């Protein structure tokens, strides 16, 4: 399984469709709200949402939707990242409800070699999230600092304790027989 890309592997215009999707449950929404201390009744109180909102039911908290899509993109985009540098924009386009299934995709907008270090570059991407019916629900753009192949070669593969080649799982211990 792929886990991120090096700078050289990104192509401007490429679209990465993230798999699998995730069906959002009431539990997911409530747990995220409680963990982040967001106690707005729109997300937690079905009676309130039914009687006082245009939606007539609970809306999943937007930051959970963003976090979920960001997480979905890790294997395709930032799994090898040195740093997430910036979230330039975040737009919640349509509501998500309990029981909706989300799918994500990311398009590479541009890539720029680092001006200060030759072993890395900046990749500018846009991630979009869709519901099962194709409705766009969330769009965000971010800049990610990713390593070049030279960085990986120098710091990863071939330089692990015990001479292990490391592959795409640097730092993973080797199994020793007893």
C-alpha cells in the first residue's frame, strides 16, 4: 500500500481518488464534538435540530468532515510529508448528516522546489469531499512540504539500525526469531 509520495512523484493536474469512503455515524459526530468541546445543539440535540433549524435534523460538525477528508488523503498526499505548512482555505459547501458516506479526492495544483533546501519541495493541493450522491460538501487547499527521493535515500532507506533497507516503512522493527 502506498503511503505518501516524494516530490518527484507528484504531477501537476493529477487527481488522487481516496479509498475507502467513510459512513459518518451519530457516534462519530458526538465523539468528535465532545473531544473538541463543541457543544452546539445543532450537532448533539436532535430535538433542537428538528424543531429550530432549516435542516430538521442534526448536522455533522464541519471540522470533523475536514479532519476526515484530511485523513483520507494521507496515503496519497502527505504520508511522507516533512510538514503540513498551511491550510489556505476551507469551505463547507453543503451539510453532511448522520448516515452519509463521504469520499475524497485531491488534485495537485502546483509543485515548487524548496528555495532553501534541495532535498524537499512544496506541493499545493486541493481536496474535495463528496457525499454518496455526488454532492460536494467540503473543499480545502493546503501546502505540504514533501521530501525528494534524495531525502528519502539519505534519511530513510538503507540507513536504519541493523542495515535494514527500510522500504516504505522506515523505523519499523525487524522480527527476531527466539
